[in-house]
């Protein structure tokens, strides 16, 4: 993803600035999970984990960690790991704008610009009320009140135009779609087909939950499209390949 391409709105795309790299990575997830859950791989992993646990038990026995000292040791080890890991992720692994989004989500940042999209999105969804304002009748969305309202924040457009009832029916339709994929997975005879179907269901589930969570402020804004709804040819193409 970082070898070539141009950066547009903090996302790396092909030189034509319209096709996202990351959305096509999901096409390989099914194959990855099949390989990961392959019986030979699981046997090797089980042996490795077993050896690790036995080694840890012998080490703890030899250094005489017993009684209260073992919980204390584990507590301080986990506390140090979390503290170091959090500092490393926030300051080294994440870009500044990504760290700002996380801090805004947990309430540690008062920068209104960093949370502008989410604030406008929640306001737009709330204005839809119970039944919404009608198709293409949303005042805030028609005035382009929410940035990226046709892509990452498309759910707020649905919320304003169709209200709580409309979004509930919309999410129930997604639920039926996921259950249908799982039903198809149960009918597959080959392990690869079964694992692939489950992987597709998991991809769609997390895409939907993260996108909806972004628009209502439950997860950081990470630019995840809503399957088959968000504007963008690359996402529609990738999701269509996953299904068909």
C-alpha cells in the first residue's frame, strides 16, 4: 500500500485518485483464514503454544513465584505492557490525525475541528426523528452540512431522510443478508468454501458496524465505506467480487 500511488484525503490511492488500495485487501482475507485454520497449521500452532506454556510454568517454578507474588508480578507486567504499548501506538504507530481521532473519541481532546464530522453527523441523524424527512428532503444533507456524506458518512443521510424506523429496517436488511451468507456457508461441503463464506460474513459485519459506529461517534473515524451504499466504484467492485 505504501509502495506507489498518491495520497488523497489522507488515503493512498492509485494514480487516478479514485481507486483505493485497502478495499481490495479484503479479497485475500478469506484465503488467509482458510490457511490459518488449516488443520496442519493448527497442529503446529498448538505444539508451539503448549511448549510456551510449559516453559513459562518451569520458569515460574524455578524462580519460586508463588502465593501473592505471582498475581503481583502479572499485574505489574500487564500494567507496564499496556502503558508502553499505548504510548508506542499513539506516538509511533499512528499518524498524528489518527491519534487525534482516538483522543477525541475517548474524550481527551477538545479540538472541535477533529470531531467536526462526527458532531455534524449525529446532529443530522437526530434531525431525522422517528420517520425522517423523506427521500431527498433532508435539509442538512441537501445543504452538504456533513462532509463526505455520500461516502464514509452515508448512514447519516439515511438517518435524516428515513428516520429511526428507516435506519432500523435498513440494518435489519443487512442482518438478513449476513444470515443468508452464514446459511450458505453451512451448506458448503469443502472446508475452503465454508471458511471463505464465514470470512465474507465477518468482513461485511465489521464494515457495517464500524461505518455505523463512526457516524454516531462510537468508534474513531477511519474511512470505512458502507457496503453497497457508499459512493465509490472500488468498494462496490470489491464487495461484488466477495459475494459473487
